[in-house]
C-alpha cells in the first residue's frame, strides 16, 4: 500500500521495503489500512453516527500536483545498480569459492 504513494522514487521504495521487511507483506484489515490518508478518507466518508452520515460535505483545501522532474538518478534504479555490482563481482571472482 505504501508503494502506491512512492511513484517513481525507486531508491526510496527499495529502502522502505528493505527496512520494513517481508513481515509487512500480508493482508490487512480495514483498521490497519486507515493509517494511509486515502483509506482513512474513504472509511470516515462512509461512516454513520446515530443514523446520520458522519461527513456532511468535503472540501479540498490544498490540492498540490507534484511533478517529478527529470533526474539522472532515476536511471540508476536499484535493479540496475545491483546487477552491475553482481556482474563486477562475477568478473573479478570467476571461480566459485
């Protein structure tokens, strides 16, 4: 779910996935999903309190459109870097240990 917010930030995605680990790659329930704003908005918008909708209306206060600028570091994705490192290691140490 976090990866959907990271977009093309490959190194950030790699770092977060590395730090949080595989234990977070499991099914979540509604309560666990609400730590992300998109899911919280959806759940609160569909909620009722004493038979009345909890949210009467909504208004966007700050609609920010973020554009990723061209960056040379986007070409150096984690997959490319680690593949190059593997090829260099295999070149320098061709015999198995």
